[in-house]
C-alpha cells in the first residue's frame, strides 16, 4: 500500500522556498550572515546551495544578476566580487544550467551526457563539422598562445584570421561540447581555454551516465527550491524532451526514501519535497522567520525565474519587460522585486549612473493599492541598503509617504 501524498499550504511552501533559497534568518537557512569576512567562501556557499549562479549581461541597475543574487543574501559583500567569482583555482565552472551559469565543480561529471549531446550545437546545428578547419585552428591557437577572449579571434593587426562571427560561434560550440572551458571572465567577456587546463583531471575522468546524472541534478534542484513541481525541477537544469527519464529518476529517488510526492493544498498542483524538509516546513510555520526589512532581488533570482511558481507561492506577477517597447511596459525596463519578510511587496526600476555616483529610482510600484507604513519603510530600506552596497548616492529616494505607484524620473 502506497504512502499518502503529503500536502503543504501556501505559507509553508513559501517559507520553505525562502529558507532553502537563503533568504530567511541564518538560523533557518544555514547560510552565512554576511560577506564581510571570508567573502569568497561565503559567496561559494550561496552558489553551492542552488548548484548554480545564473549569469546575465544587463547591468543598468549597477550590478548584474549574479551579483544581485549574492548581494541580497550577504550583507556587506564587496559588489565587485560577483564579477570575478569565476577565477583560476575557484571550484566553479561555467556551463549550461538553467541558462549559462557558474556551477560548483562537483557537478561537472553530471553534465557529461549534455556535453555529448551538444557535439551538435543545440540551436546552430552541426557547426563543428561544418567548420572543422576553424575549430581545429582555434584549438591549436589556444594550445599555443594560451587563453583567448572573443575579441582576440580576429588575429593580430585586425587582419581577420577568420570570419569573426563564425569563430565566435565555433568557440561557443566547442565550449558547449566540452572541448573548451571558460577560464574566467574579464569585463564579463568569456576567456576560453583548453578544458584540461581548467577542469581537474579527477572530474574529467569520472563522467556519469545520464540516469545517475538526472537523479543527482533533480536532487540538487529540490534542495534549492524546497518544494517544486516536476516542471520546475526540470527547468532548473534545462532538461528538455526527457519526460520519461525524469519520471524514472524521481521514482528512484522516492523509492530510496529521499523525496515524497507533495501537493499544494489548492489540490491542483502536484510536486515534490525532500523528506528531510517536511519537518523544516512545519517548524517554519510556527515562527516569524525573517524581519520585514526590505531587500532587492534580481529578476533572475532562483526564487523568481519560474513565474508560475512565483504566482503560486507569493501571489506576485513576475514580469520581465526588457524586450518590450517602452510604451507597452507596465512597470519598467529592468524591475527588481522587493522582498519584505516573506512577501514580495513591490518592484523598482533603477538606473545606476556610475560616473555621477548616483543610483536613480526610475519607478516604484507597490503591490498593495494602499501600502502600509511598514511596507513603505521596507521599500525605503531596500533602496538605501542597495545604494550603500554599490557605494552610490540614492538620486530619487522615496519620501516617507510615497503614493502606491509612482514614476520618480523619466527614462
């Protein structure tokens, strides 16, 4: 006789998500309290919790997404650390997770099946076969000259050693297939090197077959989410067209006693939870696990990129309007949601003017039609704290009684 399916209410699932994401008080997360001391090791613990740190190029708010994720969890962290976290000797590698991500070394063997599949690039096709001379020449050049950035591919003197557009694509395809690795990033530009000069031999020599890899990746995803649907777990690692292998892997983890099926008590949303997190969810239901002081989150934060999950757990419509024409945007170009306690209370659109030393608040929107004084204070503290972290002056700081939705300056 099968065991009964567990259920969680929205509050328990939400608090568990925040606990596993490192966004509650440290006693509930097991995460570092700040990034002032041993900053790099603290940042690595954040990455290890999820198994990835998603990268993004947009820096209009003064810090890119991967830096925002770290700043939202580690008080006092040097904001520049996030840009240089991947460096020779640091136990991270760059690869395709949910998107391009920095991933802990211990997961390198779990992506061998993907590197094999990506011998033919996922959207450019069999690029390496079509441009074999370019691929071989690039590998020889890196072997001889050392690590290269994309802007180095046109050769000395700008004479066009190859068609630069093709060379950049070939380098990315070699990386996706595992023949090259990203050694570091300089000004956010990838620095390509031979894989054997970046990834330790003990990780390269122990590849996992896909069934073992899927079990491990799904286990790791669930550890970061707390409670999650099968779709969220699959999307965490870009596991596409693998419905039956994923179902098999989840069944094996259940059979091993690691996870159990768990529905939200709306009765319509099936999901999964680790057995060890059931007790934590109950304990979190009986306490106030986080102060209401506000903090800004990246729109690509691990608790935010799955929009359906955000709606279920937080009753918050997470939008990314960066690709919309300005007249069609409801909130702003690159809005950062604001977390206060366990609630997402609003969002702000920011622009960092680094040369002027200012952080401009372009727009601010509260969720509540009439935000409470506590929500106003949380919004203000989130903005002030973020500006201080970036060492910028807040150019349009909210007053003590701002309207529930306002534009503070025009883009």
